[in-house]
C-alpha cells in the first residue's frame, strides 16, 4: 500500500487527465442534450442526431441488465495500476470512492456490471469521473441519502447514464436534489424507481448487493432514514454506509443485519457522529475508507482498535478496492 509515484509519470497522467476532462465535458453535454445513446448489447456510446426512443422497463424481479464498460476503460487499461486512480478491472470487483465537492460517491464495477452509490454535490465533477472510469452507462444507481449535498450530482448522472434502476429512501424532506434526480429518472422512461426495504438484494454480475438499512423509518434524525448497502463478491465483502448516526448504527446491530465485512466505507466521511466503538467492532473490517475532508481522529482510533487499516481521502484522494472473490487489495 503506497502512494502514487510522482515526477514524469504524474506529469504524463496530468496531461491525459486534462484531455479526458475536456472530452468528458463534451460527452456529458451531448448526453444531456440527447445526442448520445448506448448500444443495448455492449453499452458502447454512439452519437446520433435522431430522436432517441427508450422502451419502458419491466421489473418482474430485481435482475440488473449487463452493461459493459465502454471503450474508454480499454484505452486506460495499459496504464500502470498504481499511477492511474480511475483504473477499473475488467474482471472481478472494483469499488472506488470518487472525489466530490461535498457528500460521498462510490462507483462499483462487478464483471462489467456497474453501480453508483451517492452523488455528492457536483454533477459535472461526478460525471467526468464516471467517464474516466469507463462508465458511460450504469446498471443501477443507489441514492443512500437525498439531501442536496449528498445527492446534488445524481440528477445529471442519471440523465447521462440512464440506469436500469434507481433505489432511494422515501425521504421526509424532498429538496432540489431529490426532485432533480426523480425528474431525470422519469424523463427517459427506462429507469425503474424503487424505495427498498431492509433485506432487498439483487445480483450485480457475480456480486450480491443487499440493502441492510435502515432497520426502521421516519426517524427524528432524518439521516438515519438513509440506505446502507452490503456488497458480497465471492468470499469478500464491502459495507457502504449511508448518512447514518450512531443511533442508527445501534438499530442496525439490534436488527441482526449482517455487518461483518472486509472493507468499511464509513458514514458521513468519518464524522464523529457515526462509526461508534461497538459498530466498528461488529464490522471488524480489514480496511476502512474515510471520504470526508476532515475525518475525526476518534473515528480513526476506533477503527484501528477494531483491526482496520485506515485510508483517508485527505491523504490519498481517490481510493480503490479490488477483489477477485477470495482476497481484497486497497490501492490508495
């Protein structure tokens, strides 16, 4: 586990990032205007100035349609793994924390099936990073929380990627980000909207995604109404916590939700309001990722005492977990 090398390699990568950033902005604009559509078999994007027709989606059961990574990831796959923060493995599972202005966003790819959890507050920044990951399309989107700082980027992301499914909490407060996200999902006519119950699960490639929380609804603190998700891939597992407090964590433990996991992506970016001592012990992760700008030192101490190697966005930026189904590897 070491930081990315600097110097010649970083200079080269910076030029590539700048070029791809410009291309990403153009691509996002074309998607929003309706000039880009994806091949139904390969997911590869193509430019069209004809009207785009999208068939209505059916939901006999939760079974996500395969959407392969587009050609962009193929352009990037020969770059050194440790030197390219947006590298996505074509086989196995990749879980990647993305950079956002506020809030959290996590991109998941399992054998070519793709999932986005959260949207942060900046749509263009989020969509640009999705394209750098090679994800012009998404199989599904999960909005763990629908507040403006946690889901502000999802309206644009849903418009661009046209996911098959959108899972979101039935929030008591429906602000600008919520309305934008729902409107974008309804506009295309392809995205199925789902308010999941605890225990709902679906296949993402060979992975199994399970909504483990909330255990209850209509909390006094609305953050505890948010969705928390477990991803199992072979013998490995990742827990992605919603915007939950220690009170919500106690409810999850009492409900019997499966919490033990190899990797924990902490609630609220590592705020001291979450990731309590008992919760950290219940998860007992090998690695913990803190995405906030200033994670709390007590949280870091709790995780270390629970046996976790702690990684922070403040120190490492984009952080990635790779799994082959039997072991995990974290590349900060």
